[in-house]
C-alpha cells in the first residue's frame, strides 16, 4: 500500500482491542513503513495485554490478593548501532503513531513530510503460536480466587501438622497471563500467549535462640491445572524435615573447602555468576571477562552448559522471544570451551554475535535485551556417591538461599541447608554458610558432575526488568571455594 504521509491521521483502521489478531496487520505495517520513510534502519512494535493475580496465605488466613491488568505497547527505533525505546498504554492508531514519532525525534530523525510517499511494510503471514498450540482457552481454565485460597491454606495446615516449633507459615501463588504481538520492519509478525505460574511455601521455626528458615518454590509454564496438581503435602514434609535439621545445627567454621552442591536450584550460582556474563548486554558494557574468550577454555573440561527455551513446562520456556524469534537451544560451554553468547537483536548489531532467541523483557515498558531462559550445567557421567567419596572434609550444600553478584561475576550466596562431609560421608547438619567467589575462578574448579540433572524455577532481574527463568544442574563438586561462617 502506498499513501501520502498527510493521509495517516485520517486512516480509520478497525482492529480488535480485546485480542491481537490478523486485523492488526494494516495499522502496524503502515506505522512501520512511516518510520522507515523517516530514515530509521529498523522499527519494532511490541503489543502486550496482561492479566496477573497473586495470593498470599500467612498462617491460617489469606492476607493478600493482588490482581493487575495491563495493556500497552513499546516502539523501538534503530539507526546505525544506536536505538531508543518509547512505551505507551494507548493502543489506538494515533497513540502508536505518537509514540513512534517521539522515538524518531529522539534518534534525530524527522517524520516524513505531509507530501512524502509512505510504503507500508510487507509483513509476513501472522505466525500465531497461540492458535497453533490452542492457548486461547488457557486463562478461563486456571484456578479461581476461592480455589487459590483453599489450596494455600491447606498447604499451611500441612506445615502446622508436620513441623515442630513453628513460628510462621507462608504459602504464595501467582498466575501471570500475557498476550503479545511483535511486528517489525524486517517483516516479522508474530503473536503468542504465555501462562506462567508459581507456588511455594516458607517455614520459620524457633526454639529459644535457635532459628531456621526453609523455603521451596516450583513453577511452570503453559498448564492451567498447575496449582491443582501441586503436591503441597510432599513439599510440606520436605520443608518440615529440613527445618528440623537446621534448627539445632552447628554453625559452619569459615575457611576454604571442597563442596558438593545439590542439583536443581543449586544452579543459581552458575546462572548469576556466569550466565549473565555470557549475555551480549555485558559485552556492550565491557563488564564480562569472557568478551574475547569465544573458542577458548574458560571452565574445567568436565563442564558443559546450555541455555534453551524449549524444555516442556519449564519456568523459562517460550515458543518465541519478545522480538518475535523462535527460541532454540544454545550451547554455552562445551567441555570447558566457550562456544556461544546469548544475543538479542541489539546485541547482534553491536557485537556481531548472532541472535539466539534470547530477547526478553518484563513487559511493554522495557526494551528487550539478551536474557537467559532455561540455563543449566549438563549432566556428567559420575555417580552421586563418587562426588562425596572424593572428599575427606568438605560441605554438602543441599539448599541454596539468596545472594548477590557483582558486575563482573563476584558473588556471595547463602546456604539454607548444609551438611558436613567427613571421609566421604555426611555427618552433621551445618548452618550459616555463605559461598564466596568469582565466576572465572569457580568455573575451573567444577571438576565432577553427576548424572541427576534437575531444574528449578527462578526469577531474574536485569536491564529489561524481572523475568521468569529456570536454573539447574546435576550435583556438582567444586574442588575449593571460600565459605564464610563463624
């Protein structure tokens, strides 16, 4: 379609505000063409509708129910290796055009003159992942507010019955439904629906001066029945046992130890201390020590690591990223050799590393950036018993807690549940351990990986907001690491 720039304000497009569908093609292709006529190298429009709710049960009462509805769009304008991003919650043609015009002006571009000819972008056929996978019916099938409350209170009751010296019990759940559409002047035209859910409990026990706090959380994508299928009793039994072990545990003595780190959420250290350093955003900022190490050895020969968005139901899984690219498996490290970085559209333009389907954002108010999805250390060929047997005196880090990471990979992480290893055997529980190290050092010391890969739900904050990710690993042995304690 070819029209004069001055004709745009008079256009009367009819598209469905309650659903992103094929009817959005004409207004979006016209706006993309208008931006390209102004001199932009690339224009991207991201549309989003969100429906979120969370529920919190504390002890024997529901204390918080938080719903949130959102609708909006983000417009990104690229010129050379620079770009800018403008967001709006006005999805009318006029509103989107105003956001695009602001983006053009910020990039030093003048919108087309009234008599300029504007050619609409020829968008590809709509790639509707929601329709392909029959996702449109997901939201009505999710648990009602009444059901959320009933299940969470039931979980707290399990904790009361199974644990001793209980001081507080908390169970939380959230459901995050999102519909997106991505249209770009390179022809991309994609729609998808995401459904992300998470549930978990925290148990705090106290007896005099003795305290223990243990948490567990699980998450899923794409299953409306997720909350109904949660085995709250089994999780409560696990938390009660761990809290009982830690309540009277001795404090760990600080020092340097070999450790065995548990599978599943144990992978949070690799995610935080190494995974972020393999995102092209870090290369752009010059904050990763691995920027020029592709093809070189950065880890022990027994370590292989992946990032992918394809594991069915995993917390970080997607069909398509927030830039309209289908997700894929990305080999990060193979037998200690750095193979690839995670790259979004801007990262590919600025660093030369190819896009990996890793452009992600919290919502329409953020521009997409290179972010992790399901990131994990691959299973090795060792038996779990072999890891313990190789240690005369060390620590088994069974359950990781929170921590912090510096911009270039320095980290410290608390351990919620730990045990002393003596002569290859677990002897007594320990508490108060903090793991301290640096990514480029610890990677060379992960010398053994067992066969029992397991994944766990996590949350990741970075330049494009907070997103849902999976961390994971098999049990691993770290030959030596600094452990803070008493």
